[in-house]
C-alpha cells in the first residue's frame, strides 16, 4: 500500500485546488491560513493576508456583517451559513468553529453566475406569470389525475376560488357533471394521442354568473425530461364570434328563403313570358297566313272572274241559240260556228278552273305547313315555290319581281311548316321595307348546300339598312313602321325558329343603298335523325 503524503501537503493541495475561498481565522479574527482565491476575492496580493485582521479591505458595513456572523458561529459553537454580496458579486459563506472555538474555518463561494441564472429564471417566470394573468383567456394546469396545479385569475373567477384554494383539488369536485365529462373526455384523448384537442363549450362563471361560449384547447403538458405531466387548458371567449356566426346564419337562411321566393316568382314570370312568346309566335303565324290569304284571294280573282264572264256569255249565247232553233233559222254554218265558239269557251273555263284549283291546293298546303310543326321529307325548291304565289299581288303593286333561283331536287328531312313561315316572312319583310321610295326592284331566293348543310338566302336590291338598324332588327318589337302595320315580332320569331326547331341560325347583311340579304343556315336533316337524303 502506497504511503500517504503528509497531512500538511494534503491540506496545501486542498487549499490550492478548491474553487472556493478558504480561510482559517484565529478567534480574534486574524488570518491564520488563506488560499490564493481568498486573496483574490478580498482584492489583496497573495501571501499578504496571514496575520492580518480578516475583512480589513472590505467596506465597513460588509466587514461588520461578516464579523458578526463569525462571532455568532463561535458563540453558538456550530456552523453558520449566509449569503451576501459585494458590487455585482454574490457569495455564500460558511463559518465552522474548529479546535474548541480556537479557530474558525471560513469558506466563501462565489455564486454570482448561479445567482444571475436564478434571477433570470425568476424574471422569466414573473413575466410568464404576468403574461398569463393578463390574457383574456382561462388558463390552467392539471396533473394526469385531473388535479389542478396552477391557473390564472380568469380561471379563478370561473370557479369562484383563488388559485391557492384550487391547487390540489380535482376537476370532478369543482365542475358540473356534464362539463366535467366533456373536459375529461377531451383531456384523456389529449393524453392518449399527445395532440391538442379543440372543442367548443358554454362556460358559466361562478363569480358573477355570466356565460361565455368558449373555444377550449386541451394539450398535453410535457416537462423538460419529455415526461407527460398532465394537461394544459386554454379557453377563449368566442361568444361574439358565435353570435355573429348565428346572425350570419339567420341572414343566410332569410336570404335563401328570399331567393327561393324570388326564384319561384321568376319561374312563374318566365313561364308567363314563354306562354306569351308562344302566343305571339302563333299570332305571327296567323298574321303571315292572313297575308297569304289576301294574296291568294287576289290571285283567285282572275280565274274566277274568267269563269263568271264565260258562264254569263254562254248563258246569253245559249238563250239566243235556242230562239234561233225554235224559229228554224239555224244553218249548218251557224251550227258549226256555235260549236267552235263553245269549244273555245269550254277550254277557257277548264284553264281558269284548273288555275283556281291549283291556287287553292297551294294555299291549303301552305296553310297546313305553316300551322303545323310536323316533320317530314320535302323538296326545298317546291317548298319555297309554294310560298311565292300568295305574295305576287303585293309584289305586283310595287313592281317587284321575285326570282326563285333554288335548284330543284334539294331534299330535306326537317320541319317544312316553320321553314315556310321563315321564308314567307322574309319575303314579306323585303316587300314591306326594302323598296320604300323606289319604283320597283327584285328579290332573289338562292341556296348553297352540301351533303349535310344548306344556306338559304333571301336577297333584295332595295334601300338597305345602316349599321345601327342592322344591330337591332332581331330585337323584339323593333320596327320602322310602328302603327303602320309593323309589329316588330316577325324577324325575332324567325330568329327563334332558326335557332330552335331548325337548329340553325339566321343572320343579316346590309349596307345603305345596296340592298339586304338574310341567310338561314340549317341542317338538311334535322337533329335526332339519320335518314339518307
């Protein structure tokens, strides 16, 4: 076993290595032994302390205080511990009587750094406490068993007791059962998932009885070692927000009711407008048909007039012939002349009757087509040709020639009634408006087509239209002859038919002094069929 060093050597080593200032004092206060750190703390050169009265270099007040503590330790014959400071330094001193009160061992430890850390921590805690207290929210801590650890002043008002009276009490003993059940459920879930739980709850304050609708957050409270200590709770008053949300919800419900009512009202209005529109379309059809009736009537005047004239002449000549026959004055040559004359008249009767019958058949077909929306196959040239006779009278009065330049054989499978109505009205529109102030003119009907589509044009060499009028011709009730037979519905109805039942479009082109052209584009086979043309 190695031999231990002498006790004096051990003592010297302890003094030199100690992080504290160590002094051995005589009972009268003189320094018997001191390590280098003691001299440094007292601000004197090393090696000058021995034999000197302890504390001579200290301020009088601090020196007196330490000498009093040392005297108390000797008197009480026990170790005394105290704390004091010099400037910005803090010290913890321990005085231990030794050798039967003949000496005092004084240990002086510099705790300035630790003191500053503790002071900083205390300041942080104080600031945090102030912050929590000034929050408008309820803040509290509970351990894993639901026992309250800390809370702020608003939480005290909630439960009607100071923090000191709440510490150590369980939530089950303080909260109403329903509220406790809700808090317990979400708190247990927060501890289980280690995730914050957010829910809303009405809270009634014991202090004054008022109620708040709160957004409650329960989050796991974890210490510096990562151990889950309990639950931290925060409850924020969102009553105003909830009231605003409720108010917005009421306004939304009222708005939805209002919109529903207005929608129903608008639906009724739309239905009424649709009925009115349909009635106007039917009225326009009948008006167009009326114009055809007038035209056909005029055309029938000629063959019917011829039939009336011939029948009157035949009656008169037949009476004269009977008188001659009775008198026996009939010669062979007279009889031959009579037969020849009758033959001419009968041929004229036959031609006039056939002409009248053709006109009536044409009118019947046009009338059936224009008042029917039935779909069938037809020839475009024949359909257009059938619309023209009813308009010849008006055309003749205005010295306007109508040229049907549509080639025969353009087969269509569509709706001849609506198409005939569009053609008739476009011709009527040209006759009524295109040649005002002119001695005459012409209207051309033409068609460009391929296997699927056709473009039917009604063009005139009349006065034309300016750009402003061209923009409005398809507007309902727009007419340049208001009060003079113009309804302003013809072209809008034609546009509607073109876009609707014919599944096409109707456009117009015109320049002042250079006539107008209306072009109807449509499928030769109406949508929904696949028939070969």
